């Protein structure tokens, strides 16, 4: 049998459906992400980061999980492309 703690502590092969969770559970699931190898999961996390109706903490954790929080052109930092645009 599984309980709520199982949902909050997913292993690397089992990720929550971010469309089905909210609040603290969503925030914790985003914090627990250490790598994004699944295209569907990556798209969900990117959508959270871009959604202006999403809670700010969730958006911040989504960008952190994507590894873009400090250098994304989507966040208005044009210096992110210096290494690749030359």
C-alpha cells in the first residue's frame, strides 16, 4: 500500500503529474527534481515556470529545476547567449 509520503518522495523513475498536484506538494516535488531526462516532465516544468498564474515560489523552483534561473534569456538576461552566439 502507498500513502501520501510515497507521493512526496518519488524516485528518479517516478515523477508526479504537475497538472494533478498543487500547493506545498507541487512546491516540494519541484524542489525534489535533480535532473530532467523525460521530455514530458521537462515540458510540464517549463510550463510552470512560464505560467504567470502559478505561485511565484513554484515558478522559481521550476526555473531552478530547469537550470535556467540565473541565465535564461526568457528571464531578460541577454548575456546568457555570449558563449553560444559568437
